[in-house]
C-alpha cells in the first residue's frame, strides 16, 4: 500500500504546523518562557528602583554621619533638642501644657 505524494506532502505540512504550535506554546508558557521572562523583568525593574532609593537613603545617612563627626554644633543641637541637655548657666523653662520630657513624649509611654 503506497502513500501518494500528495498525502505525504499534506502529512508533512500537518506535522510541521503541529510542531510549530507546540514550540510556540513551549516558548510562551513553559518554565523559562516569555511570560516568566516578562514577570522576571518586571521584578528586576522594581528591585533596581528599590536599590536606587536605598542608595539615595544611604548617601543621606553618610552625609548625616559626616556632619555629626565634623560639626560639634550639630551634636550639641541634637543633644539639646532630643535629650534636653543644657549648658551650665542655661535656664530651663517648662511651659504649661507641655510634657516634662525633653523628647516631647509622655515619660510614662514607651
């Protein structure tokens, strides 16, 4: 039983078309496919933006550390504002309606 040339050609094209559909499906939907690539690329972009923001924040902290190391007036300002320190001879005035805590928080709350 011989298969005609036309039948072989049609079978070839059907198999080729099926293989193309199968490969396209694999490229798009399989693990490591295009959809996963797009998702990973989006995650990468998000992480790069987060990294940039963290670098900016790190630079601000480095500046603040440099200022604290080099500027004694800044250290004194923070000690006075946050911790209520005073120089000898300074007069501390507690105004009504304010807490006694120099940090502005209620001394009983933590």
